[in-house]
């Protein structure tokens, strides 16, 4: 049933009625379990984060579907960026430390989770912070740890794929690490991208509440063919190839 149907407000209210208790249980019961496992670190913590992320997607009515296989070890994962829930979708499939704007640390629940999930926070507009982030990315990749970034530089309205900025790929080139593009697709044919995206001037909490009342839909996480920097003309070639592969995967959906 479409969102313009006269019955949609009632359906949305019913979704809130049964999803809010699910959310409360996931936060008050499941989250403490994850926190305990995080203290142990390593594989148990990573498995707990994946489990919790998949559960949160189910609370929002998102049926996560994975295509392809994420590379193990030190890999730079790059994906299109729609909303905060992109981080949850990726964490539901593979443990990776994200490059994220420092403001996310102040977001309720998601901020704490991202901080615990090896996130590298970037203060936008701060050259020193960018240099520190690039150095941390390089060291993690060399140590065999996965890093993830959104090379568009921020969220978009879901109607078009932005330019992939080449600078974010520098760490992979310097660490001699592979890059694996990931296409995130919400809805059967990616048609729900504008719905999941932040509306103009919409806050995190407003987007969170709105998505909680949305109809159930698939959330597809497509791990695409990896890119080796030795096969392309430096970071700009990698950025172009990564964007093309993400665009092709979204168009095919």
C-alpha cells in the first residue's frame, strides 16, 4: 500500500505500536549483552556487533540481504551514503571501523555504538584532524584491520550518486591495501533511497522516528569486485572505478 493511501496514517500508528516495544527490548535487554561481549574484544565483540545491528534493522522492518562476500583483513570498504542506517547495514555483515563526522558521537545510542565499533571520528573542516584520520586509516590497514568510508563526503537525498572524492583512497594506496566498493540499496529496486535519506533540515532523531514507522522493505548490501591500486592510475583511478561499480550495481537493482 502506498504512502499516499488514506489508510497509511493508521498503518504507521500500528507499526509504532508493535515496533516501539521491540526497540525497547533490543536496547534494554540485547544491548547490555553486547556491551559485556565488547569488553572481551576480538571476535566475540565483532560477532556481537553484527548480531545487534541485524536485530536493529529487523526492528525497523528492514530485511537485510547480502550479495557478494566482504574481503577479510586490511581492506578499505567504500559505499554510497544515504542515512545513519548505512552504518548499521554494513556492520550487520562485517566488522569495519568507519570514518565518520565527529558530530555522530553526540547522537543517542548510535553515537555510543559507533564509538565502541572502532570508529575514527573526523572533525570536518579541520586539516589537522584529516591528517590524523588518514594516518590512523593507513596504520589500521597495514595491521590487517578493515576500515570503511563514505567517499561522497556526506549523506545525500537519495536521488543521485555523488562524486567519490579521491583523497579518502590515499591510505589504501599507501598501505598497499585493496578497496572493496559496496552498494547500499533500500527497497526492491533502490526506490526507497529518498525515503531513507534525511529530509531537508531533518535531524537524526526525526529521521530515526520517521523510519521506525515506515513499511517493511529489503535493505540490500552488495559487496562488489575489489580494486587493487596496482591495477589503476592511483587514487583518482580507484575513486572513479569504485563509483562506477556502485552505480552499476544500483542500476542493475
